[in-house]
C-alpha cells in the first residue's frame, strides 16, 4: 500500500480537507512542532488503496533575508519544517496549498523540503500532484481530488522575483534614510523611515491629494433658482440649464431678465425607461472598497475576516481578480443554501421559483471564481464584523443573479423668458436587485405634475444663490484602493498590506470616514522624492515592474533577466538618491527639530559627564549633544533615571525601562546596550542579561533560575518591584510574583541542592509576615522550599506592544518545582558555583 503525504497551507484547512476526504473516518495526532496536526486515513488514490497523511505548513516554509550584519548576499532561511519528518517513507505528495501565486511558491518550498526524504520513484512514475480548489465544500474538495494537476513553476518564480526585488530595494533605501535622518532629527515620531517599491507610490497618492487641497483656491459663483406652482399648494424647484456663472454682473443680468416673466412655459415633456444594472460578481478589490466605505473596516482587517470565513467554509477563496462566473458554476446550488435565512429568504425563494438571471459578463483573470457564499450562516455563528462582511458578500451574490432595476425618468423642460430650466423625476417600475441591496435603490422623489407642451405655470420665486467651489476631500481607503488597482500598484492580496504599512509608519493617519490624511513626515518624504527622483514615488515604474512579473508568471519572460534588469535600474537610482540626499534634507530641516534641540535632560554621559537628552518620539533614544552620540533604547515602555547609579564599566548613568505596573522592568546602561561589553552579549541587552561578574545589577548577581516556560531564559529578580516583589524572564514575558509586602528580598550566592536555582533571602516586617511561627526571615529556594510554595504566583507580563513571545495570560499557578535548570535531579553533577552555571547557560 502506497503512502501519500498531503500538505495544506493552514492547520484548520488540513483538518477540514481530511475530514471531507475521509468522510470523518480519520485519526489525528499532534505534529512534532505542536502547531500542525497530522490526520491519517485509508482510501482510494488513482485506482489503488493508499494510506493518507494530511498535514500543513503555517504559511511560507522559506524566508528571504540578509545574513550577517553587513552582508551583501541574500540567502533563503528555512524554518523548522516538521513535514520533512512526516514525508519520510512516503511515495507521493499532494499539494493542497492556496490556489494563487503565493500558494504555488509555497508548493515548491514544500517540495524542496520533502522530496529528499521521500521514497525514490521508479523511472517514469509520477509522484507530485497539485489540487486546485476555490472553496472548502464537499463538492469542490472531492472534485479537486479527482482532477489533480501539477504545480506551476513560473508563478512560483514570479513570487520569488517580487520578494527579492522588494527586499533588496526596500532594505537599501530604508536603511540609508533611517540612519541618515534619525541621526539628525529628534521628532520624526517614526521608528523606521521606510521605503517600498509599492508602499511609496501608495503614500504618493495620499500626498498628491493633500497638495491639491492645500493649493486649492475657492472661487465664487452664482446659480439661478426658480420655483413654479403647478397647483395651489405645491411647488416645484427647477434647475438652471446654464448650471452656474462666475461673473456677478452677468448673473444679475440673467436674474433681471427672468424676473420680467411671471409664468414658466412647458417647452417639452419626455419620458424614458432606464435601467440600473445589477453589480458584477464580487472580487477582492471591490470587497475591500465596500468594507472600507460602507462597513468602516480597514482593508487589512477586512482581509483577515474574509480569510477566516474562507477557512471555516462560509465563503469561497477571497483573493481573486475575476468578476465572471464560469459556465459550469453551480449558481442555483449556492442560492439554495440561503433559502432559509430570515433576512433574504423571500427574495431567494422567488428567484428559485421564477428562474435566476445569468450574472453579467465580467473580467476573467483565470484565477478563482468570484467571492461567493458557500454555506448558510447566522449572526449568532459569526458575530460582529464577521457577520457584517458575510452579509454583504451574500447580498452581493444574490444581487448578481437578480434582475436589473428599472425606472421611468420624466424630464420637463421650462422656459422663463429667454432662459431654460429643467426638472427631472424618477419612478421605479421594477426594483430588481435593489430589493436585496436597498442602499442602491432609486431615491424617492416628489412626483412631477401631469403636463403637456405649451402649459403655463405661475412662477412663485426666482432668486440668485451665491456659492463657492470647494476643495476635494482627503482620499478614502476605498478611493486609494481604486487608484492602486488602476495604476497596477500591488496585487489584490498585497494592497491591504501596503495601506496598513503607511499607517503603521506614521506617514498617514486614518480620519473619520476612513479618510487618509498625510502626516508631516509623509508629506516631506514624498516632496523629497519628487525633488530628487520623481520615479521613486510615481506609480509608473512599479506598474512596469508588475507587468514584467506577470510575464514571468505566464512563462513569457526570463526570471533572471527581469531580476537583473530591475535591480540594475534601482541600483543607479539608489546611488543618485544617496548623492542628492541634501535636497530632501533641506525639506526636513524646515519641518523637524535637530537632535540637540529635542528632548529633555535625563542621565549623564560616561564620556563627558554632561546630561544626555531623552527623546521620547519614536524611536525613543538618548542623545549627547556634546559628544554628538546617540544611544538607542528599548521601545514600547517608559524610561526614567535609575537612582543615579552608574555602570562600573563605562561610568554612564543607568536608566530603568518599564512596560508598566503589571509588566516587566529592568535597568540598563545606555552604552552597554548599544556596545556589548562581553563576547557572550548581543546588542540590545539590558543589565538583566549582562554577564559582569560583580555588578550588583547584572544577571550574575540577580539571576535566580531557568525560566519555567522558555528554553533559554533566566528568571531575574526585579530589585525595583518591592513591596510587590517579582522576578521576570529576561527572554520571554513570564513574570513570577512572590513575597508580597516583604521588607527585603536578596539573591543569595548559594544554590539549591535539588534544582541548582539560586537561593533567596527574604526579610518580612513582623506585622505582615506570612512565615510560620511569626518568623521574619527565611532563606530558601523559590521552587523547592515548602515554606515558599504558597507565596509564589506565575503570570505573564502585560506588554504595551507584542515585542515578546506570547501575550497576557490568565493562567496562574505555583512555581514549585518548575524552575530547575537543565539536568535537575536527573543529573546529580552540580556546577561549582552560580557563575559556572550562568557560564554554562550562555555557552
């Protein structure tokens, strides 16, 4: 019996697909990495019985990155891929990755990892299969299994090219301008001055609209408005055929002429039946537009919800450029799923009985069918934003198979003296799709009077209205998505990422109505690019690159040639940008303050012994204006002076970083944090990771024992936390609270006989001592001493930003027995002393 390995893109998809193919008759177990489960069953495969092993990856298996600090070469870094283990001894592989270009790319990453450990095939035996599917339904999954194809190498190469181009170009520009400007200005309020081949043109659209608003000069114009009385108690407002004039005297002349006539004469009456077309089938870009404009969801958030609905089987694949249903698509089957929903049951039943309309012919991009509801759902099932997006997708689908909206438009033309006026009225004759999408319905208007050519109506009022032209408003996310699609910036999958990036970088802020207003930094950057090289911010060059990448995907362009040619263009642009950076710097000088004029004095420099200034704006840092040195600090927390204590190595005053009362805090030396003093230390380490043998703030003096959760961390006493004492892991976000209300807590040089953790000396106030026999002092192991076992509580730090692994946890428990160093009781050989134990930890 052959063994077939099947790999999906997410654990939830692997479980759903295995459940469908095995008809629920499968066994499941945890994989080696703990995240991806393995589902096993026996079934038919190409006419033979086979043993199936269904598992998954979690996104990309490989990532592209620079290696080393100053490396010029790129390399692929392979994540721990436990499917290599599962693939050992397998005969065939079926790839169930998402059916887009990214999915094809992951297919070949999986093959690179698994093929070397699979059984060698016979001479011409086929072992690699690709499943193509658009939704997680029984029909679609079984159909994909019965029509297996092959992975597309060209589409995978186009993704490789995009990744390498974006990484090389983005890193070069970002690193240069970040180092250049953050070394000169203190109030940029952005931790990274990033550049991206797609991100920067996206920002350019927002700044272009801002510039139009700023340069707009309002003009005054005049409009003639007339009212007639067809009947005694009714009035009709007429629109002037000239619309408006910009000269006051001419407008006054027209007013005087028309005032001479007391009656309005009907010159013509026309009636015409018009049609408002039903919408095209839904693709990704349109879904993101509506989510932002009508549902108030950001594109990134909307995409995450859509992906969740897809993995749960409620909708078809949400990343598609197609707005045309294939001829064999089961429209009635999808519609029947919605027949019992109370919101649209009547409309659906009427369509099924009267017959559905074929959806309008849209664009077929050759990827996935349009986004379609595949399963009925209720508000209670999905809740909140999930239901709102699902409801829109369902209403849109029902509208595509409904009839067009038909209405009768009546236009009456009047003359008052020599001037012509018009009145238009609309009456709906067949609501069609607007029943299910009421926001598209024809607005109710006052019915026009029945009249014929030559009829006369008395003029009740005629006046001149003075108005002003108004500037355009800031771009909405929906308008920005339209511009990006029009100019070929990004793909349907990456558009939300680019918009999210310019928000996170503090280049734009999201105002009410989901409008994007550029910040000072975003405006100066774009103006700087225009000043040096406009092509860096205009959409033209990226649009041309996207076309080349699409040609690679179609097999019409060579991967290496496109990559080499594009990199050569941007290399020249980068060198010119570096040589001309003074042009952008002139704009920066006007808008931002130099480092020396920013921040407030905080701690003393160890070189000149003058006060360094603490700059709070992102990224927070210390700057010594006398030495002209800048020292980076930990982010996403507060910084304050630490008791005016100094580092014994460099004489810099220590500062204390804290993430809040419920989080971690530790002291650090600004100089050591940026220039590690010992070989076993890395840049960005505080005193809680310093291996100085005698400093009272170092790991060697305050380290207690191995972290209870992570492998490499050490629990370090927070000597500033009293009277609510705690120790925190110097790697992850684990916090152990202990000895509340203790007067003093000290780390002893002695170690525990059982677990090698450092002993702790605790001194309580007599009135609040929880120790037995009213004792006030005790020395023992936090993890093993029975006297301490009720005084220790494990928690997770509440971080201001997810900078550490994990999140705020609710799990609490005693720390007894969990702090043992590797070896514990199983290895009776103890290190000679605590320094030896710490040295072993670092090695």
